[in-house]
């Protein structure tokens, strides 16, 4: 679209939502006098708000746009990753939450230091930093493209204006503002999704049954292929990848672990985590179904899409051409809210990691005021970094689905961190030296797999960065992350036997939880 499709009422709704967002940031700015308040909200947030915050953090413009894009283009196979989260949560949340609340001060990676030493802490935090920079860039990239398609404004202008606004909101409000903004934006996002699907159903001849029947007939609702194949994208690739994604996300991701610390008690933190995922999985499904419904909508109603339109752009096109004034502003406000609620959490968490894992180590005599100032500086630096990544995405363009790209980058940058967590929790014999050997093995494997499966050049000149013939890594890149966890876990475990055994404090392992349970303490 070359010109704005928005009306005055749409702009008023968007401006109002942004003013409310900024107002919440300003409201809590005066309370941020120390790092505990700025990064953990003083440990005084109720469970339902934590749940909504976790939901809003996991739901971003990647969900709002990429899930409909994937649902329009393909089937629901990428939803499998999200479905694995409740499975992992069911077995782990009751001991993971108390573990972190009793072992760490702020950074999730402090656990790794207490279990394996400072190198493990650095490795875990760097994996988090790289993964979330790529994710933040993707969120801003998608948002910019969507707003450009609706307004005709240059995507770089949108990117930098919205990006700087998010930095200011995060800078002012701290974690307490982040959480309460997430609550507001979470409800707005749910409303936006429900309104969108309602309009699609209302405007489709035959309604919901026609949409579903047409989608089923064209293989749009399904999770296959189901063959045991790790080379192509299959149900099993996404299932295994999803299990490790869930372990890492809820067990070693600062944006989630930091939410545990904001609760009033262990039980409140556990309840909040369960509430969060209980909302998130249905909303992931809703937005995937929006894409599927759009596929049926345009076919059943014999409506044409612009030539060459990308799947990720179909939902924004529908919004601007099929919705009346007012509803466009509501959906667009929900889209912006989705980005803000994800990015403000990322910025605050990245700053927390920077202060707790690095600044305090380098400046052990720094005051609380200095740590807070440095944390705010990191919010700005991380924000500018994310905007720069999104700028590169815009300049280079994207030849593949953005959701697939995000999943692939997360798999690569996961770097065996879930394997390191499992090793620390369940293998008492594992020690610092063995873990370090496992880290080296994991890095070597990841480098080998990337170099022997990544092509450079184009057309006839395309070739692998490193071609080892039959020894190339030929499986799907989502499996790269899975194997990295296995490599670190098993190499770290075996290597530990070559070094002296050390006594591991019970409270750092799963066995400490079992002992407390036997004694009736929990």
C-alpha cells in the first residue's frame, strides 16, 4: 500500500493507547530508587499479574503477524513447539521456581555459577543475550513492515520512532511498570485477536464451518508430516525441539526467571507461571487459526490479494481493507502493544543480566545508585542494538518466513544451555571441569554444524561455507539446537569422571527438592 488506510478515529485510538503506555511508565518512575525495585518490582506482584506478564512477554508481533503468516502459508506444525511448554511445565515448575527464588539474587545465570563456576554463568548469559537480540530485531522488523503497509510511512522511520519510544518507556518505569503494562497490553492483544477472527468469520460465506472445511480440504489444519525424519521439518523435529525450548525458556531464560522473583511467595510465582502458559497456548493457536481462516476467507469469497504479497503481510492487508474505521485502530494498537510488551521485558532483563553478571563483577565496590544508573544505560544500549538489528533486516529483506527464522536463530543461540541446566539439576557427579569440557564440545559441534550446512553466494556460485562431503550436517537446523543440548549434557557428564568428585549442595539439585518433599517441608 502506498498511502495511509487509517482514519482519524484510528489515529486517536493508537495515540490514546500510547499515551496510556507512557503514563504507566511515568507513574512508576519515581519508585525506581534501587536495582531490586527496578529489576524485580520489589517482589510484590500478585500471581494473576505475573501470569499476564509472562503471557504478554511470550506473545509479541511475531505471534501477531508471523503466526497468521505461517497459518496462511502452511499448516500448524510450528505450533508444536508451544504445545510442548505445558508438558515440561507440568513436571518442572514446582521445583524450578523455588530453586531460583532461593538460590539467585537477580540473574538466572547465577545458578550456573554456584553449580559450575563463573565460566558457566558467562556462557549461559551470553546465549541469552545473543538469542534475545535476534528476537528483538525480528519483533521490530515485523512491526515496521506491518505499519508501513498500513500507513505508507518509510519502515526505517517507523522502526526508529517506535524503538526509541519503547526504550523511553522501559527506562522510566522499570519492572513494575513493565508488568502492569503487560497486563493492559495482554488484554488488548487478546481483544484484538478475537475481533479479527470474529470479523473473518462474519464476512465469510458459510461462516466458521465453511472456513474449517475448506482449510481441512486443503491440508491447512494439521501437524504433519509425521514420518520419522530429522532432515525435513516434521512433527518429531518440532516436538523434540519444543521440549528443549520449554526447558530453556522456563528454566534458564532471564525474561521468565525474573518474573519468578517479582512474586510475593513461591506459591504465587508457581501460580503465575501456570496462568501465563494457560493463556499463551490458546492465543498462539488463535493467531495461527487467523492465518488459516484468511486462507479460506480469500478463496471462498473469491477475493484477490496483491500480486507477490508475502504471507506475513496478508493479515495487515486484511486489516486495512476489510475492517471499518475504529477497528483498524484497535487491531493496530494491539499489534503495537504486542511488540511493546515483549520488548520492554527483553530490555529490562538484558540490563539485569548486564548489571548482575558483569558490572558487579567488574565493579565490586559500586554503590546501588551506580548499579541502577548502569542498568538504565544498558537499557538504552540494548534498545539501540535491537533497532540496529531490525535495520539490517529491513535493508537485507527476508526470503524466508520470519517465524521460521526466529525459531532457527533460537535453536542456534541456545548453545546447549538446556543441557547445562539438566546436568546441574540431575547429575550430582557433574563438576566444573567436566562442564567446561562439555561447553567446548558444544561450541565445536555448533560451529561444525553451522559451517557445513550454511551456503554462501547465489545461483550457480552457491556453495557451503565448509564442505566435508558425506560428513556435512544435513539435518534440519532446528535439530542443531537439540543436539547441542545433548552434546553438552553427555560430554559434560562423562568428562566429569576424569576430574575429582566434589560435594554438591543439595539445594542446587532436584534431589534437594525431593528431600524437602519427603520431609513434608514443601
